C-alpha cells in the first residue's frame, strides 16, 4: 500500500546554478517514482530558474514557482511546503546529491512516526567525501529535558527528513522569527507522533562557502567574523543577536503543548538563563581556539577576552539574583 502513496519533495532554490542540475537528476532518478516535485525559487538573479524551467518541460512531476521578491530560505521553504499535496513531504536543498533509494527507504521505515530523518555523508564542492557520518546522536529514550535540548542542538537536518501530511498541517504557518525551518518542524514532530532516526547515510550533504546553512557553515562564519572584527562593539552586536535568537526559540517552544515537566524546565531556562550561560561559554572557548589559528592583533584579542569575562560574570550574577 505504501508504494501507492504520493511523496512531495519541497525544494527551495536561490542562486544555485552551479549544483542544481546534479541535485535534480538525483531526485528524478529515485527508485520510488510517485513523486510531486515542488520548487520555489527565491528570485534568483543567476541561471537557476532557467535551468529549472528546462527540467519542468521534460518532467510533469515538477511544479515550478518563482518569488517576486526574496523571502529568505526559511520563508521560502514554508511556501514550498504549503504547496505540497503528498501524503508525505521530503525536504531538499539545491546543492546536495540523493542516493537512489532514499525515498523508498524512508517510506519503508517511517512507520507510525510523524517524521523520519537519516544520517548523511558530508561532501566538498567537488563531491568528494569529507566525512562518512554527520549524525552524532539518535536517542532511543527521551526525557522531559529533550524538547529543550532539541531546540538548541542540530539533531534533525532538513535535507535528510521526510514527514507526514498531518504534520505539515501542524507546522504551518511556521513559528514567527524561527531561524531555521527544520528546527520548528522537528519540535512539532517531537510533540506529535515522534521522530525516528535511520542510521545510514541517504544523501551526500554538500559543504561549500555559499551554503545558506550547513554543517561547516557555523565554523566558517565564526572565522569570517573574527577576521573582520575591528572593535568590541561588533563583538557585542553579534553576541546579543545570538542571544535574541535563543529567546525566539524559547517563545516558539511555548507555543507547543508541553507537559508539566517540560514547562518546568523551560521556565527554569528562561528565568535563570542557565542554558544561555553554558552555551555562550562553550561559544566563547570555541572562538578563542579559532582565534589562535588566525592572525589577530594582540591588543584586540585582549579586549575580546576582557569583554567576554565581564559579560559572563554579569550573566552569572543575574542568574543568581533571579532565584
């Protein structure tokens, strides 16, 4: 019966002319053929849309849309998902490569769960494998704290997942100001019929300098920011922007149907900033390690350390005062 199910594939594109052909070919070559391919292009100014139009002429399963103005990748994925009609929805980036059995394997293994996701290979710009496994964890047993951990830890990568139509109806519209689409989808799935992990790589997840998001994007962005730092005010701006993002995630979690235990942990988190403190300390030490690997003025490095020392002392005492 599952072979008869329609699977929608939601693809968000933007200036992806370099890799889009390889990705589309890998989707069209899936062993599972009952597909609806929804592509929303975010007003690309390169040749991406023209390439997609040629594919749409050749394969009626492709439905192509172009935004009149740039929405950003989160809102673009929201639009693509809203246009899907399938019993299941799979998400696709514009620059990866899917293994031929991906959709069939996910369908065969999703069971009664609302969402299934898999491991992935990491590849470079030329398609060479960087790492054979990206997933570091897939928990079998979950405790009340996990909804919070899930909100601040990248456990589900959108390009590896597939979810039910019923979950689609629950995740739309996305929570306001959520910074990544797959995070919101995974949070709602966690609170619905749950998440299943398939412990084998089903795609080749490409990492390159033009990624909107990605496994290595966080590291690259830190290095780029550090190289461009000219004064302590820029450091403050980036850090406070990061903290604001975390509070937006807390607000999104509050919109879910939480248990008494989950509510307790969330209130504790919001009141005392415990997670923000520990997370920012990890961020600080991580950036310090990277700073040592790039060329920086010694006096600037000293100011950087002094600022973070004062900042974390402030957070610590604020959290103690909130008791």
